[in-house]
């Protein structure tokens, strides 16, 4: 016995688009009926099995379209079903539409129209498209039409852009080509737009048939003839197969086909309304319900399936029509309106909806035939009135569906806008706390980041959100990748309730951050090809990347500040040592200078020389500028100030280390340095001192010290502190 509900995992490369959302809807509807949980992972079998994500939470897997790495799941001997993509290496069943027979019916229809040069357009690398191509070739050969490889045009994807590019090749090849079977409706719609832009008339110049019957097919201009497959039926069938395996039943490997239906509209050259408007054989009363439901679905009902199980309101519609003919009291208007709303939920196809009204009218012909002329005319008038009322109710229901779609899409766009503002403009705490889910339809969320992205062994709970009070895991808690998300923390509404669990890997170009778990209604269904949860994941990844960058910059800033403080301390020490005062011999001071002399160091030099001459009674100051790289006007001015200040105290300044280039620079600056003498080296300066000034230095020093008032020495020192102003 499981301590959690039966959980079926779904692996899908995308969470948006008509195909993927419809398959997910079919799976979830089956799970709801049984009280099971659906856990959807955006990814491939390789992504899930490599880190074993959610492995211990899932009883069986359904893999939609992308089978990369499926042999890893197969080796784990877990119940497994694929959808729309064969995986012989996995030895599991594959649910596919009856692609071959669907295209055969399309080619057969074009041949009935007289076409012989029929092209095929599609991305043949994919399994389901290849099966459609096989059906195309088979039907040509069976009809005695030679297969021409030159009429096969490759589409590089299944979207509008693939059809547009294929149209360019088709136009170049045009020749006697008169019709085309296109592997997907989106390819067909893209091709139609490109052909019409090039001046082609459809179907006059080229008849086109698509495959899928997406919603846009009936609204194209002209409406697209296509082969209908029920994507939700694919999901439901896959669920039944994987559940049978979970229960221990043996399910043979290989394809399991879901039926397809040929849907005539206008791009093939037909006028489908003609078939609905012209009288045909009236349906027997005991078979009318079944025919009306099958017309809505454009699929045959299984013999054992009662029509009311598919369309509960069909009986009320037939009863209302019968009451109108007989002049009896009709059913309540609300009951008829509800039946029409049910019909619209079964199909958005306006032609099918109008077809059931016409079919109903033909069934009343036999009833009126049994009445006398006056009664028959009266009955016919009441029947026509009921039919008009039914058409109006169907159209109002159809318009309401479109209005609701627009409203939902608008709400979704506003929600995505608010999420983008919160994630890209908010703080790191707001991004990780998942508080931005308040503006969405999600009821629960959990953000788990890899403890070590290199191994992806464990996840750290970084954020949690609950709108309905369901428990959330504690922040900072560790979770093995196999156990995420923990079943005990998931809301009860995910077991047979209206919500699915979606696991969205959060990855950016250079970083795998972790996984975002979201619980909420399947709002992605109303978005058509526009993603919602996928957008959230991309925005969250960008926010995490931004936060990491900001943190890195903050750390660098702190490091730079620390380095700056160290540099300032070192600079102060260097500056202190940068103008040392060395008593070289009695009456002689040596001041070695190293590095650039700026304004601050010039003042420091002046103050140190004045202070040294005063304290030591020096008669001679040797300024060694050997380590000064260059002399400019500011340096020359500082040297002149130092010489004049020393002279006031009775000392003489000698420049030591005056290289030829420095001497030339002093001459070029035309600086008035007074009796400031210079020497190329310290040795030459000492030799000069030894021969001229050393014997009298002590006597002169004492005389100068006695003769110089203290106020003069202070004035000179002040001059240095004021920057040497005279």
C-alpha cells in the first residue's frame, strides 16, 4: 500500500502549445476520475533519470514526444508509455494517432477531386510524420499514381515557419502541381500565408489538406480541410495503458492507434455547408441521438457507449424539437441553453454545430408527414422557430466561449506582466520566497536549489508558498533528488482534484539552479501557444542569475574596499618613509626622495627640511632626487621653496642625483633656483663637502642657531604648511 496516492509522472519537453496542453489535459482528466495525482516534469527521460529526479514519487511514466535517454527509464523497469514517438529500445507501448489511415483518407479525397500531382510537406524525421508520409505513398500507389520524390518538400519544424519555408521550395517547383497534403495544420497555415502572399488562390490554384484540426484551422481564410486527431484522447489512452502496467497487467509493446477523422472544409475545394443544407435521408428516431453526437465529434461512437454519456443534453434537444412539432410544452429554456453549452464544449467547429440543427430538422420530416396539411404547416412553423432558437443558443454559447478565452488570456497576460515586474525588479528575498505567485493562479509552490550543482544529489529548500494553507517544507531543509517534491507537503487537491503538480527545471545558459514545483489549475490551456509556467521559469532563472551577479559584485566591492584601506595604510607608511631625514654627519642632513613628487609630498618635504634644520642645526641639506622619475614645474617650484626656506635658517640645499636629462628639464623650465647647487651623485656631493664646508660646520651651526629668533623658525614652518606661499 502506498502512503501517497497513485502518481503518474509525465515527461514533456514543452508545457505550452495546443498539442502538449491537450495531451496533458487528457491525462489529468483520467487521473481526476480515479483520484490519482499527475506530476508533470518539463524535460526528457535523460534529464529525469540522470539525477533520478522525483523517482520515488512516481509509479509510472508517460513520455510525450521526446524520448532522449528513455532506455534509462526502461532499465529501471518502471511502467512506461510513450506518446507520438516510437522507442523500440524501451520495449513499451506507444500511443499514436492513426496517422497512416488519416493521410490515406486525405489523399483519397484529393484524388476524388481529380488531382494527380499531389505533394507531401512535412518534417519526416519525426515518427508520426513519417507514418503520415507512408500513408501518402501507399494511397498514391493503390490509386495507380506513380510516386514522384520531387513532390516531397521537407519542413524543418512543425510550426508556421516550417510551412512558410517549404512554400518557397514549392513555388520554385510549381510545374503541374495541383494539391498538397501537409503533415501538420501549423505547417499548412504557414504555407497558405506564404502562397497567398505570392498570389496563389486556394484552392483554385492549389488544394491543401492539413493534419491535426487545431482551433485555428476553422478560422483560416479559407477554412482548412484537415485530418482531426484528439490530442486529449492520446493522453487518456496513454494513461489507461500506464495504469494497467502499474496494476501488474502485461501490455504489449508497439503502437496503439487512436482513430482520426477526415474533416472537410474549403481548402480542398469542397463546400461542406452544402452537405448540411441539402436534405438527405432522415435519421431514424431511435438512432438520432447517436448520429447527432457523432456529427459533433466527427468520430464514430463505440457501440456500447450511450450518446448521453458524451453529450448529456442531446435528449433535451431532441425532446424540445419533438414538443415543438406536437405543439406540447417545450423544456425550460435554461435546459436547452445548457445542452448547447455542452455541445460547444465538445467541439468549437461551427459547421458541426450548425450540422446538428440541420440533422434535427431532417428527422422531423417523417413526423410532419403523418399530419394533415394544416397541422403539418403549423408543426413546420413551430419546428422552424425551435431550430432558430437552437441556432441562436449555440451561437451565443460559442461566442461566450470565445469571450471567456479572451478574458482568460487577458488575465494571463496581466499575471505574467506582474510576475515579470516582481522577478526582474524585486529583491533576492522576494524572488526566492515565491511571494510573486500571489499574482498567479498557483495555490502552492516550492523552490529547491541544488546543494552542489555538479553532482545534483540533494536539493536545498530555498522558498515556499501556500495560498490554501497546505503545509510547506521548512526553508533550508535538505531533500534527496529522488524524493522531491515530498509527498506529505503536496496539497490534497492534487490527488483527484483540479490541480496538477508541475516540476520546472530552473536553468540558465551557464548554470543549473534547481527545480521549481508549482501546483495550480492548468491555466496554460487557455494560453494557446503562449507559455505561462515556462515564462515564470525563465524569469526566475534570470532573477537568480541577476542576484548571483549582484552578490558577486558586492563581494568584489567589499574586497576592493578592503584592498583600498590596505593601500591607504600602506601609502601613509610609504609617505612617512618617503621623505626620511637622515643626519649624515654633524651639520649635514640627507633627504632621499623616491617616486613622484605631488603637491602633498612637496609640502611634506618642505616641512621635514625646515624641522630638520631647526632641530639638528644643520648647515647643509642634501636632497637626493635620484629616485624621482621626472621633474615638472610643480617639482621645480617645490625645490626652490625648500632652498629659500632653508636659507632663512642659515642652511644650504644641495641637489643630489641630478642626471643630465633632469638638468636639461630644469633649464627648459627656466626655474629660478637661487644658489641651489647640484651634484650627479651622493659621492660627489660628499667629496665637495669634505673639502669646503666640514671644518666650519659646527661653529657656523651654533652661530646660526643663536642668531635665528624662534619666531623666524616658526614662520618658515608655517610657510611650509601653507603650501610654500611667500
